[in-house]
C-alpha cells in the first residue's frame, strides 16, 4: 500500500486516524513537506470546517454538519452521529458530552431530541476507512450506526453506567447494581432519517471486507466516554 498523507492531522479525527494507521503498519508521509506531485501517496483530508487543504485528494472525511471544502475528491466520506470518547468536538453531536456535564454538576437537564441518533463509534469508522485506502471508491459514502437510539434511551444508559461506576468507586455496590441491566432496544420503525448505508456496505465488500457491520456496542462506547471524562 502507498504511503498516506493526512491533511487535518491535528484535528480530533486526524489524530485518531494516524494512530489507527500506525497500528496497521501503514506508512505515513508528512502532508506539509511531501510533494504535491507524488501520486504514489494516498491523500486524505480530515475536514472539520477549518484548516488548510490541498487542491485535490483521494479521500475527504467530514461530518455531515460541515460543507465540503473546494477540493477535488475521489471519495467523500460523510459522517453522521459520530462520537469519540474524550469528546467529539465538531465531528459529532454533543448529547453525550452534555449528559456527562450534568453528571459532573456542570449543566442542567437535557432536552429531548425529536429524532433518533444513529450513533457511530470512531473505532468502527476507522476500521472501515483502512480497507478503502488502497483504492478509494469513486463517489460519496455516508457512514452511521445501523440502529437508531432515542435520546431518552441514551440518557438512561448513561445514568445506569455512571451510577454503577460510582457505586464501585465508593464501595457501596449493592445487589441491585450487580443485576443485569437490559438495554431498551426498541426498533426505530421510521428509518427515513438514517443515511443510505448501501454504498458504504458495497464499497467495503468490493475491498475484500465483510461490509458495513459496526461492532462496538453503544454501552461499551459510553463506558469509554465516561472513563475518558474521569481521566481528564
């Protein structure tokens, strides 16, 4: 695989992508010093609405809330409802951060969202990006989770996990805390708000992967968000 150049390397997603490429032993070149004529490199732009960008790139990754920069792109990856443990910044919705602020006494109650979120963990996203790097598909790919989560269910999960963690830390764990907690997995009947995931699924299959199958459970991801918050 050719070396990868990341523009937006210092953004939240850029740093996470660089770490994922390093774990995959994929060579990375310096986006600031590499020659623009070096077609051997795969150029990625992590665009959150700010920073410099090249005239063209192989893969543009941006949140759905941000317009594309004037950059000629082979493949555009549009992210919906991405969350990153430690804080999503401009890359995703803020409901998780707001709920954690409330638990830490830094905010008031949470307003209910009228539509579900198709929460997507950053690890699932990056695992999908890697197999597409050798030959980025042409066109626009939308990425999100497959299941819609109503806002009240998200808050219920966070409340339960926060309560358990502090019961353990405070030595007040009870039998009730140890009882299995069922996640409300009601099916979202109306999927019109979910992005079209078929092109991403097909592109991954053509790249030799199994398709688009996010594997990080929301409960695990929320625990990572809580742990990252408490480590600050």
